[in-house]
């Protein structure tokens, strides 16, 4: 789908949305073999989920939606990754958390780097809001879609990057 920040590739399984990546995602985007396997899946099951995701993302980008109501599927996630991604879903629109705060939220206060790695591997950008995680000092840090997109998503949500959250 097209977005104000560039094309977004959406992928789903029969259980739910399993991917949302910006074109030229810098890390952890699907490889051609994954895309080929997904394209062979039953389109009658997948298309409604993909259409719903596109509709909700368009509403988000136009300022009409602050939350998403989509079935999600993380078929190859570890238990730790799932805990981090679930914690990401709890960060409200327009707010941010630091990697340290997220580590404490998942009861792994010493695992800040591991939490950062899990955040970086989030396959469902925007909808699972990894863009809402900042460095300890409130600075913009890694985002697989690029820091300019991370900044733009936070600005879209009305977050002032220079105030504390």
C-alpha cells in the first residue's frame, strides 16, 4: 500500500497480520522466499485481513485513527519477543517509552539490549508501535524503517521529541 512515508508491504497468515514493512526496510524485512510462500497461500483468507490493515493504516496516516483493531500473528516469535511486542502494544498513541522502561515492564530490567533487539525485530511496524521507543536520554535511536520515518510517525502522533514523556 502507499503511505505518506513511502510504500508499505503488508503480509498475513490465515490467523492475522504477520508483517508491515516500509519499502527498503533496513533490517529484518521478509526475504524473497518468504514472500513467494505467502503469495501461494489462499487469498480468500488473506485478502480481508490485508484490506482491513490497509484501511486502518490509511485512517492512521490521515489522523482519523489512534489505535488498531487487527488480528495479529507472529508465527516465528520466541516467548521473549512476544512479551516485548505485547508491551509495545501497551504504549499509547502520542506517548513514548525508553528501552529501559520496556525491559522493566517485561520483568527483565537487566535485559535492555535484548529488549532493544526484540524491538528491532518487530515485523509489524506502526501497528505494533516500535517507533514509540526512545533511547534512555529521549533520543531517537534505531528504527528499521529509518530514523526519518520514526521521527515522522512520532510527529504524526503529536509527540514533542524535546519534552519528556
